[in-house]
């Protein structure tokens, strides 16, 4: 059987993967998510239109129309990647066990939404790009193929996402060739408690996830948290005497100040920048974003008259 893939996606990150399937004449169509247009989805839609790739608009809770459209383009294999809808039994049964998901994280440790964010935030040095069968429960199903994407200490959410986009086509073609030759050794996912893995967040991020807690987060956790949120979520957020600011870049430093409360500014200078005490050591606030612009930590401190002894965090607003 010659596979004809229906690719379910809402992200332009899948364009390299779609292009490979198109070149191999194994692409039936691309299914776009229901809902409001965003810049990423708009870019994807424009790219597909320029390449004359058939597009189906997914209609949530109306999979009878979806099935009819898939029949029309003769799709017999489904591939999901960065698609926000959860499949019902109708779509799963339509593909007869040939519905797969490409997930940017090891499973089940990094199941759910925003896996790239959580892996960077948790200081992981590598990401396991995973292809698995889709079953009724979210991010479940046997694993058929994986590849490793390295995470550099300076990587951000955007740079790791680009690495994933570039690595996906090779993993997919190797998987498809092995699948057609019946060489896939399907591996069940490990069984772990619901409070699983390194950071078990199945839901999308909310504002509390992005907030720095100076009384809990150590210096490296803050630095990783910031780059995990850069640029999509604006880094991380901290409170100070005038409200809130976004921390776009931070560096964990080795200085130790005993007897100083976490969240306290310990140094402000042109050479050292803006240094803040954490629960273990210190962190340098390299780049800060405010309603008045993006600036260095030092300039931020000068503009808002933040000096050694000033406090950041919830206590600074009381």
C-alpha cells in the first residue's frame, strides 16, 4: 500500500516535514485546526497555498465532514504534529491504527502541552523527538521511533523549536521506510504515576507558570526558566516596586551572599550589571523588557532607581 498522509498541524514548524512528504508523493492533504488565525498559522496557510497543497479545515465536533473530505483526497495514513485538537474515536478508527503523532519530547515524561518549554526550563541537555501511535488518551500509544535533538545551554524556546523542525523530516522518512518494510519495533510507554516525570504539566502555560518566585527558585532554575519562555512567552515575569517586568535573559552566577534575603539586589554596576540574591547563589539580570523598552539590567536599575538592598518579588509590592 502506498501511503498518502493527511498531516494534522497548526504550526509552520511542520513545513520541512510536509515538504518531504510532498516530494516523496506521499502527501494527501494538510488538515488545519479550527479556531482563530494566528501569525504562525497564517504563515503556514500561505506556504501551503504557494505549493498548491490540498488543505482541509478541521471542524471541531463535526468529524463526519472530515471523514468525507479525507475520502475525497484518498488519505490512508494520519500524522499529527502541533495540532491542538484531541482526536475522537471516529478519526482514530478511520485510519485503522495508522494515525501517528510526532511529539517533541520523551514519553510519558513530557506528555501534554508545551513540552519544549518544560524541557528547557528543567535544564535538559537533549530532547527525544518521538513518533507514536495515537490512541484515545492524550499522548498515549506505543512508540515507533525516536531521535535526539541536543539542547545547548544558551538555547531558547525558538532555537530549540527550529532544531526540532529541521530534525523532524529525517526521523519521519526513516520511520515511514521502516514502517512500510514492517521493521518497526513498537514499544509500549512506561507506566508512571500521574505526578510524573521531570515536570508533569499536561495543560498549557498560564501566568503563574511564568512568574519567578525568588523564595523558591535557585539561580540556574531562573536562568533556564527565562530562556524557556524566550521569545514566545516573553521570558519570565518578576514583580518590583513599580509593578512587573519581563526578564528576557539571565545568567546564573557563582557569588554567594550569606544572611541576605532571596530576591534582594546585591549589586548594581556598569561592569557587573544587576545582580540579585537567590535561594542558593545569585543571578544576573542581563536583559529586561518593560513598557518603556527593552534594556540591560543595569539600565533598568538606573531608570527605576533600583539599588543594592532593593527587593524583587511579591514582597517588593507590599
